[in-house]
């Protein structure tokens, strides 16, 4: 379980990833909320994977930044792809 500084860093990084992705691929406010959700879920999943696997020893405090970033970016790409499929219909 993350303590307050680790949680704050995680939320800040996930929000920054979502904001950058929204500036690149988003159009509406709903897209930003969708990207925030995808980034937060991905970052949390990456953090859990990093805790369980403990393969990459580099962390910032308790936060497994590399694993969490990779999973968050993967989910953001999937979210953007789902948005494209939705708009095509």
C-alpha cells in the first residue's frame, strides 16, 4: 500500500500522462475523463505488477515508475483506439 507521498506522485504522473495524451488525441471533455480513467487504472495496474514481480529495482520512493508508466501508456493507446472505433460507427 502506498503512503501519501507515493500516492500523490502516482496521481500526478497518471494525470500528466492523461493530459498530454488528451492534448495529442482528445477533442472533447469526455475524452479527457476517459483518458484520466485509463491512465489511472493503467498506472495502478503497473504499480501492482511492479510490486508483485519486483523485476526492475528502480523506484521513486514506493512508486514503480517504469512499470506503471508502461502499463498506463498501453492503456492510453487502447483507449484512443477504442475512441476511434466508436467514432467510426
